[in-house]
C-alpha cells in the first residue's frame, strides 16, 4: 500500500487537493479611505484565514521559496506549523533566521523573491508568504508583549561599536549583545531604525514596530547614542579603544538631478520630503521640524523606483491638489513594485512616462514649474534597460509648486576620512565574504556594502559579518588571557 505523504506536522499532503484551495485574501483600506490617513494599507491576516492560506503551501521538498529568500527563511517549515494552528512554533521558525519578520513580511518585494518562485504560483496565485510572515511576527510580539531579543548568558566585557541603526546595524547589535558584548549604537538621526523610520512611510509599515525593536534592544542592554555622527562627532581615534566596529551606515546620500533651478525653495530631496511628511517633529532635526509644503499644491516627483512611489503617495496624503510622477523610461523598465504603482494609481497619482525634467523654473526664489522633454527608448544600456533618448522639439512646461527629487541614493563618504577603509568608486565599502573591511577589527554590511537595496539584504549583510566578528572578538579575548597569564 502506498504510504500517505504528510507534512512535518503530520497533516496529509495531497498536493493536488491543496492546489484547489482558493486563496484567502487579506483585506485592505479602500483608496478613498486610505488617502485620508497614514495607516497601513493592509489590515493583515487573523489566525483563521492565515491557517487556511498556509494550507495552500504544497511543501515542495526543494523549497525554492527558501532558496530565493536572502536570509534563508524556512518558509515551508513555518507554514506547516501555521496550518495546524501552532502559531508560536511557526513564528519561531521565522525568528530563527530573521530579527524582524514582521517588517520583512510587510516590506520585501515578495513577487521577486519567495512568492516569485512559489510553485503554487505556476497554477494559481502564489501563497501569500509575506503577509503570513507579517501576521506571525505581529501575533508573536503581541503574545510576548514585545520583540524577543536574546539576553546574554555571560558578559565578555568587550566593547563593540555599531555605526547606524538601520536593519543591518540593529541585527548586528542584537546578535553581539546576545553574545555578551557591550554594544553601543551610534546613530546620526535623533531616533533609531535607519530607513525603517527615516524613509519608509507609515502606510507601508507602522513605526511602532521599530519603536518596539529599539526598546527591546535597549532593555537587553544595548546603548543607543542618537544625534551622533561617526566621522564628525566621534573620530576614528576614539573608536580605537573599542574591540570591534560594525559599519551599517547605509546608503543615505540622495542623488541630485544636477539641473538648473534645483536650489529653489520647495524643491525637496526624497528623504527630507518623506521624513517631514511621516514623522513627528520630535524625531527630526530642528531644521526639518514642519510638514513639507504640499497641501493644495501641485506636486511633481521625479524618479521611477519605490522611493518615488512613497513620495507621490505621501503627497496625496498631505492633501496635494495634483500629484504627477515623471519617469524617463516606460512602465516596463520601472524597477519598483507593481503593487506600489497600483496603489499610487488608485490613489490618484498621474504618471508621465518617457518624460524627464531639463530645468526647474522659479519665480521669486521658489519653484513654479518643471521644463520637461519627452523621451523615446533606444538600445539597452549597461543596466540592461532600454536607454531613454530625448525627442528634439518635444519640450513642455509642467506647472509645479513643489518638486521632489527621488532618483536614487549613494553611500555617504564622510565617515571614511582617515579611516583606512577601502571603498569602491561609488563609496561602497569593500568587504570579504565574512564582512571584514580592509581595517582590522572593522566589519560592514547592508546598503553601505551593496548600494541602496532592501531590508532583507541588509539583514543578510549583518548575518555574514556576525560570525566573523564573534570569531575576532573571541581571538582578542584569548590573546588577553594569554597576556594576563604572562
Ligand atoms: C524611501 C525608501 C523606501 C524603501 N522601501 C523599501 C521597501 O519597501 N522594502 C525594502 O525591502 N526596502 C526598502 N527600502 C530600502 C531599505 O530601507 C534599505 O535597503 C535598508 O534600510 C538598508 O538598511 P541599512 O541598515 O543598510 O541602512 P539604513 O537603513 O540606511 O540605516 C543606516 C543608518 O546609519 C546612519 N548613519 C549613516 N552614517 C552615519 C554615521 N557616520 N554615523 C552614525 N550614523 C550614521 C543613518 O542615519 C541611518 O540611520 C527603501 C528605502 C528608501 C530610502
């Protein structure tokens, strides 16, 4: 008699029957409602529908979803627990490989990662892995009253400096504090979280999750020094006294258009626009303490990635009378998430594809319009996408009261002065596979190594450096013991 296949938790595994289970969609705010608030668009799963949705996973032995996940989340393992209602165990599986599943579940471009390779997706809608992960993370935190953060069994007395409190810095701080080191996180902004706080709008992920994470780390003994920029407020000589340093300073330098008129009033960088729109004044430097000028205004956003989508959708919520996105290629070449574009369209954003600004026009020192030119697409360029070519004689002027420049990010270079750290032409830190930089005892991971990327790849960068850092610190302790023994 043929043996009945079962899941890891003992449920019968009839793959054909599972493929017939209809998707359990997660509900979300209507466009009409959500443009009047800053709350998350999705309401998220509750336990019952999440368990049904998890049953759609056919538990592929090869687990392509896990292979596509930059941090190797054991997705079938977690969903096998979830479908039988073992929620704590399911959340535990995600937490084994991720310090923030509730954020990855909300923010990862799952269609290009786990859900993009989900075998169920070949016949039907892929399993809603991201939203299930977010549900489990939220449920678990709710049960425990906060983030579970490992507490050290023993103190080593060694001091570790972490530069930057984005996902990479927080993941490094969590692991190194858990290993018993005295961890201090230096952060240039007035509060922690990196782009999770100072970039990603509230309608994509609520800030209270970031607050809870910082609080849990603080309670575990991590020290945070905010409004402290390494390279300016703390010198490399001062860091000499530390046993190890992790650089997680991200890629936060907004690229410029380099066009005439960019210095006019009410021309914002994407970060300034987003943080002033999304954060309370107390979390901002004094110079940024008010909302950006957008209510009742015509707002033009330049750029074609997720950041530009965050800007247009924030402008809508600020009450702009008209919001237009300019992108120099066609929608086919856009790199951001389709879902974000769909949300922006539903919320009333105008898309001007194959259009680029050539000059920002001003009156009395403030921006009043954008001179644009239409583009056609030529042969693919070094990015693999078709090169935009200006169409002679197609110039036109778009009236604008506010312009937001969202054309990408570089790694800031201020930190490296006098550091002896090797970087490439773009300022990205050069590291080996264990996150070691060219300066002994200094490690790095995240956007500062990869260039502007994703939350989950930043976590992966920290994961690569953490074991190497622990090895380095263990060697220093052993040397210290030998010296002491004389
Ligand atoms: C607007 C926006 C939206 C995004 N949306 C998504 C999304 O939906 N999904 C997704 O996966 N990714 C998204 N990303 C990308 C993602 O947020 C980043 O890839 C990720 O945050 C990188 O993490 P990190 O830890 O390397 O750096 P960051 O998050 O950038 O954190 C670096 C921190 O270091 C601090 N710092 C820098 N220099 C110094 C210094 N000298 N001294 C002290 N502190 C310093 C910075 O202030 C910052 O807080 C988005 C990015 C932006 C800008």
